[in-house]
């Protein structure tokens, strides 16, 4: 199973999309061992003192595909969840200084908490899904998929031009343009899709 992420994929103003969209998507991968499920608490990584959260919708692939067309892409999604894409920013900064990869900053154990999944049939409008993140009772991020630079179909088509997608692969589809920030040990995170609380855990 692959865990794939897309960076810098949301705008605050939809009028910005046309000027930004050039077909080149920022894609990275994370190991399966980074995933945490079942609302288990997440151990704060000992390798970082500057952990950054980003709430994202996660698409699960339901059938094998390579060079998937944009038109056919929705049929390859089986379910959708909400997750947190954690970044050890201090680790990333050190890696960037040497022009290194993102792997360690994005792929540590616990870097990808994911909620339970909902069938794709629950979302008739993929370009109009609301989601949000609350930390310690305070709303920190609010998103709607209509503000994505590259939508679900465009992401799947682009990724599948490089690598075959198989059932169970997970794609983190980007975080809202504002609200990402630093997380601390003891923080309580709660993420919802369309008002339904699906992800609920603490950093320990």
C-alpha cells in the first residue's frame, strides 16, 4: 500500500487558481508505517521539536489503474476519509539545507493519522466537500474541495502517469490554504467531514 501526498493544493480565493495551475503537481510519498488508524493516540515523535499539522481529505483507491484519464478517475476512488499530514519542520529545514528529500520529515511513525472511511457514494459532489479541524476545542482549519488547485480526478490522473495505483493506496489531497500550524504534546485533535466527527485523538 502506498501513501501519497500532494502539497500546496488549496487557495483562499478561487480566482487565483487559473494563474497557479500549470499541470505540475507537488507529489511526495510516505511509508505505510506512518499511518495511524482507529483514533489511536499518536506518540509525539522524538525526532522533532517543531511538528506541523495539516488537515486533509484522504482518497482510497478501489481498483488498479495506470495512465488513468481524468474522466475515469472518479471510478478509481472507493472511499474518503479525513487525516492529518504531519511534517517535522525542523527535520525538513535541515534536509532542505542539503537539498535533501522530504522522506524523514514526512514519513516518521505516526505522521499520518487517518479516520475511518466513508463510501464514495456518500459524496455525490467531489468538488463540494466540507471538512474541518478542531484542536483543544478551537476550530483551526476549514476547507472545501472547490478551493483545490488540482481536484481528485486531476491528482489521480497525474499520479497514475508515474506509478500504478492499486486497491488500498491512500492519497492525501492537500490542506486548506490557511490555518496549518504547530502541534504540541497533549493536544487534542478532532477532524470532521460534512459536520460528522471522524478523527478524534490526542498527541501523547
